[in-house]
C-alpha cells in the first residue's frame, strides 16, 4: 500500500493536464463501473449538495484528484434529468490556497435553490501552519452559468463549546415556515457524537446558534456524528446520521455506520423523540454518508444517494490510484417503523437485452459485466451464488433460510478479499419470509434489494476474470437483463 506524504495529499490542482496521465491509466481498469457515478480520477466519497433545480438534478461529490487518499477535497459537479443517466460538468468548488478558510479542503455539505441560484453550504477545512484544525461553515452561490462565487467570509466558525470536529451542514426548510434550519454533525468535548442546530430567515447571513439537538436515549452513541439530517417522509420525521467509532452487533469490527431513527422533531425545543431504535440504513458492507435531495416536491417520499464505501478502510483499486463510487438513487418511504428503499422506476431505462437462462454443464449461468437479475421466490430455502467460477465454486452468496426467516449475504468466497476485519457476512431477519430479490451488478459492485426494498445490501466486489458465473438453488422464477452505460467516461476536470 502506498504511503502518501502530507505534501502529496494536499497538493493544489493548478492545471487539469496534471491529471491526464492518471486518467488514461485508471480508465483501463477492469473495475471501472458501467452505470454508477465514479471519480474521474483519484478518490470519490460523500455525495453533496443533492438538489432539484432548473428542471435538473444537481449532485456534487467529495473528490481528491491525486489518488486513492483522503487528502485535499474538492466538490465535483454532475447533473441528470432522470436520475438514471448523468453528465459530468467538472470540478465546482476548489480549496483556496494559502490562508483561505477552506485551504485544506472543501468538505461535505448541502444545497438549497432560491430563484435562479443554488446556494452551496459546506465545511471549510482550515489548517494553520502548525497544522491546527479550524472548521468553518462556508457559503458559495452557483449561477446558471455553472460558475460558483464563494462568499469572502464564512457564515460562522466552530462553536467553542465543542471540539473542532464540526462539519457537514444540512439545510432544512419546514414547509409553511420562513425559517431555515441548519444541522451540523459535531463532537462534544467529552467525545460524544451530537448534532448542532442553527437557524436564519435568510440563506445568506444571520445564522444563529440554537443549541444541541436532544435525542433521548442516544446521548452516548458514538464519538462523532457525521452527515446528520432530518427528513420529513410520509408524515414522519427521520433522523439520518453516521455515528462513528462504535461497534454494532453483526457488523464485525466496523467502526463507522450509516443509519436512521424514526420519530418526531420539535424544532422549538430542538428535541427529536425516537419512536423505536437505531436502524442500519444498508445491511451491506459499503454504504455511508447518505444524502437526501433537497427541494423535492413530494412529502410522501425522499430520494437518497450514498457513498458506496466507508471511512478508514482500503479497497483493491487503491493500488490503481482510484477509489469510490456512488450508489444508485433510491426512493425512500416509511412503512411502520422502517424505511423502505426501492430502486427508482426510471432505472428500467437502463435495461438493454433480456437474456435467457441457459446453464452450462455445472448448472451455472454467465454473469454479464453489468446486469440486473430479478427473482420471484416461492416458499422454501433459496441460495444464490454470484461471481462463481465456471464450475459454480466460490463467489458471493445470498442465502435465505425459511426455518430461521433470515437472509445472509457473504462475500468471503470471493478470490479478492479485503477489509476482512469489518466482517464478511451480514444477516437480516425477514419476518414475512423472502418473496423477491432485485439485484444490480456492475463491474465492481452489487446492490441487492430484498422484498421490494424492505432491506438493502450494498457492497463493493472485485471479481477476477474467472468469477463471472452464477447459480441458483430454490424454487424461483428468474429474469435477467444486461444494463447500458449511464455516465459517459471522459476526461473532464
């Protein structure tokens, strides 16, 4: 594994041509995705500024151009009309050099459109000469010409009653109210994760600190909360958050999680009252920093995209100097005390050729590089082995036990294993049994939707050239399609 110096990680990008050789090299990787957004070079992580504006979806993502390293972060801009096919617009927000408020990174945040502008809220990561961290909440304004205008001064700095770990501003507007709220992930001085709340009647200034959000029962839940948000879906409030540095049963030694709590938010008292427990948002191995779109004109649902990765781990493509992609967009609804995540109906546009199920002598089927596989499952055990060899050995297994009413996804059979300490198996109870699987396979990822979105398993996988077969055991009715590219691969900085 390459060791990066501080100077290498925090090098400023002065000319896009500095990245051309790197782009040419990584574009030849066998693991470049077909229908997922991925970094043009280097590393991608959190989705940012997800918003509907001017008849298009706008999405930005954290981008470190130099390689698979969390160094100097930028915001890269992509757009879509249907959330299926995307167009790269290039880098949008770059860190200021020297003593700027974001001189060591334009960190995560959100967006809100007003009139013909999109306001971009982000955390400016500032470092002094002695490398002391200072966090600032900063603002930029993006016009229809695509050029951002940074405000010369931050909206505010870090609250001194908390550590400098204050980041990821999420803008929220309550329907019928003239007040905007901003939620920021933070850490108390005794190392407890929390969320801070600010308010203003003007997006551009006048932000007032209201206090720390109270979440009864979760006063000591991890030592930092990243990417907090409160979404109102189907008449319920949903607190999304990424608690860090705690372990959760069934998730190996993973220290970083993405989840939610359903309840009720009282903005007057800054109290989120839970109606149930913390739920993992995605039961797979690689999902974090989920972001819901702002300005969605439908109170019964939300649309979510997440980073298909987790902090503090490495991936096989790190050696190729690139890493990271985003999940497919998902439609969120509330059913009881659970979030339901379903693939957008528009994703059917990606279907290309419907394939016959023609087995080889070992009872295995060829698995395309980019495919959608759908199974209707009748009562009884079901076993699906993906990315096996031609003889049906190895691969990633999806196993459902009718007796235990549990589904388990296990990637320990893959030839390329990584992040093993995080756990290689994930299990989810299915109270009503297994009836349906919808699976999206790309060059280096898999997204498994169980029972029309009752559970989701998202994982990175890196199959060898021999691992492109699958087999099925159980009483199922199956369909499969190849999928078309959704993002034009091009050198655009």
